[in-house]
C-alpha cells in the first residue's frame, strides 16, 4: 500500500510540474529591448517621438519566433538600432487576429514596419540572422 501511495505522489508531482512548465506566461520583455503589446499606444507615441513602429507578429507555437527573440532581438547591436529608431510592439496573431489581418500577416515571425504616421514602410517575413536583420531594418 505504501508503495502505491509513493508512486501516486511521484506521478502527481511530475504531472503538476509538467503542467506548470507547459503554461506559456506572456513575456513582453526581452532584456535590453523596449517592447510593448499596446499597438494603439505605440502608434500614438510614435507620432510624439517621431519614431517608426515595428510590429513583431508571433505566436506560442512558433519555434523561429523564439529563436528570433533569443538570438536576434537579444543582440545588443540590434537592440540599439531598434530602441533608437522604433517602438517595438509584440503582437500574438492568435490573440489579435484583427491586427494580423489588417497587415496581411499569414505566418510568423513577421515584422511589419510602420512610419510614424502609421503607413506601412516595409516587412520582414521569416527568420533572419542578426547581421541580415540589421541590414534589412537599415534599408527600411
């Protein structure tokens, strides 16, 4: 009987641990990068600061979105460029399908760049290495 209780407790602990680790807490911070989830607020602030807006479209099941955040958006040179010239907005396409539809976003990761007045300036679709990403945003 003790053996059954111990095995049951171990299984319960393992199941609880797995359930907690499967919860995807919305992380709107990438250390060193100023980022928000408020699209309307970012567009208003862009006009005030005369900055462009970078809408980073992602979703929970997107492996390349996580790689982009971990490898590219965590790069200090990329962060410096984005923080100086853009207001970065993280947009989950599953939670905000209307915003994704407005900018014709069908896959992730995609970054839609907007001028301070809100008009489209350019788009990066898919994953790019840090150097390629920097070159792309400097051309926009």
